[in-house]
C-alpha cells in the first residue's frame, strides 16, 4: 500500500517536472524566435532609414524597383502610414527611444493628410501612423488629428448606400461597366480610425458610420462560402448593387487573397470595437475559407483561383496573359496578425496555432530577406496588383507592417 502510494507520487512529480521543463523550453524557444526577428528587423530598418533620409512628404518607402532599389511614394498614395507604423512597432518591441524619435518624425510629416478627402484610405494613412502614436506616446494634438481625419473620411459616407465610397470612379476590366460608387473590401480596414475617433471625441456618428458600413459589407461582399468580392459598385439614387467583381483579383468571380485578408482583419477588429457576435461569426467564416485554401507553407497564392477552370480574367487585365501561381506574403502577414486576435476572441486555439505557423513561415529564409537586400524591406515575395501589371513578386511596406504587428501580438500572447 505504502509502496504504491510512493510510486504514484513519484510518477506525479516526474510528470509535473516534465511538463514544467517542456513549458520552459517552449517559452525560451518563443523568446529566441521573437528576439532574433526583432534584431533582424531593427538592423534592416536602420539601413532603410539611412537610405531614405529625412521625411520630405514625398519619400515614404513602398517597394523595390526592378533593379532592386527602393521605390517611394508621396503622402497622397494609400501607403505612407505603414513606414511610421513599423517604426512604432519597433519602438514597442524594443523600448528603444531612438525608434520613438524616428516614428514621431515620420508620423508628424503626415499631418497635412488630416483634411484629405480624395479616397477612402485615410484609415491606413492616419491610423497606422497617428493611431499607434496615440497608443504608445499620447499627445493632445494626436487626438485632434485623429478626430479631424475621421471627419474627413466620413465625408465619403452616403446614407442611401450605407457605405463609405472607396474610389472616385473607375471601370471594370471588361471596359463596359463604369463604376459610380465603388466600395472595395479593403475599406473595412479604415473603420478602425472611425471607432477610435468616436471613443476619443465622444461623437457617436463615427461609430454609427463604421457599423453601417460593416453591415452593408456583410450583405453584399460575400458569397455563400464566405469568399469575398473585391469591388461592389452601388447606385447612389436607389442604393442598389450595380456590379460585383474585381479590380486587383484574378477574375470577377475569384477570391483575391489580400481582399480576403482585409475582410478577416476588418471583421475581427469590428468585433473588438462593438462586441457584437455577428462580426465575430463573420470573421470566423472568412478565416476558415482562407485557412482551408492555404498551401503547405501557409502563404496563400495571390488569388485563390489563379488559372482555375471557371475563372477567366477580363479584357485589359494583365492576368489575361500572366497566370503564374505566385504567392502573396503580404496577405499572409495581414491574416497572421488578425488570427492572433481572432484566437483570443473565440478562445479557439487553432486560430492562434495557425497564426504562429504563418509567422514562422514568414520569418523563414523563404520569405524573410537577408540583411541589406530586398531594398531593406523585411518580407519578400508579395504581389501588389497583377491585373495592373504592378508590383509583382516584390517587397511591400504593408507586409512588413503587419509582420511586425504580428510579432507584437505573439509577444503579448499569454
Ligand atoms: N488597399 C489596396 C491593396 O491592398 O492593394
């Protein structure tokens, strides 16, 4: 009797010891992984800063040219917020105030955009920059700038359509359909600025616009299997849908991977801000579609239906002639970051585990550059827009931004 009790106790102690040392080892592994990636990202971004110089309003890092040199944009493109945002994440990951100094400088250079109403991208432009600035190093003027930016974005909202207009016009690739009120799935991302501005100003209007836009998106942007259309065009007199199709995907009936990524991230964020389970369920179904269609290395093709039977690009789209099955690491980085939140909100470990696998794949030599290459961006092998014959198999500043955000979320994971 006594001997068997001792045996059980010994087994229990050994078991506990085994579990504790496994947990410690896993924790160490995670720490090493994060530290190594932060070290690399810091070194690579220092080279980027040295190369790009001081912010001029015209030199926001975007991608690499064909000859490997850095390509920049002015502040009125959709991506200037990502570089300052990446600098903020490096500050958050390291605590090093040099990153904060640079992040502030690059963020402040975007202030003139607070009154910009030329497109729907103000959320990307101002929230990735000033939103992070307010979160990590709050100043009263940041709040004013975020509120004014939200006001500018809200001018694009139409109550008949119950959506924010994305672009001011455009045509479908077939050249016949001219759009009047195009809304693209990417627009979900800009709602974060509105939710935040509503909180800091107490103005519920911003919140209401964001919720109405999200509801209209649920109604019209998804197919039964929760794959997404990139573009939905509306009639502003009746509010009816005029067209569903694509601008950046393979074909009108296909699913553009980054569009699906914006939708997953967007609806997870709308759930965070509203706590309405409709949005969480939507995010789950969108993520399930994305995950189900991933290849073995967890990095999606740039469009899930490239060169498949039943999917035909139209007219002037470069996808008519270019049908290589390229991957898009930027879509993976966006979803990777979103899945850390989705895992937390659903308490479903499989989303978190997928996020960790995607992060490891992105950080592998297959997708992470080596020091001083890739025009000093971190992530390789992204696709901007094949239909427009633009940014094919290149680095993109937003892939780096969401990769760093995913590292922050992984680090904070309990
Ligand atoms: N928002 C534009 C893009 O994802 O390419």
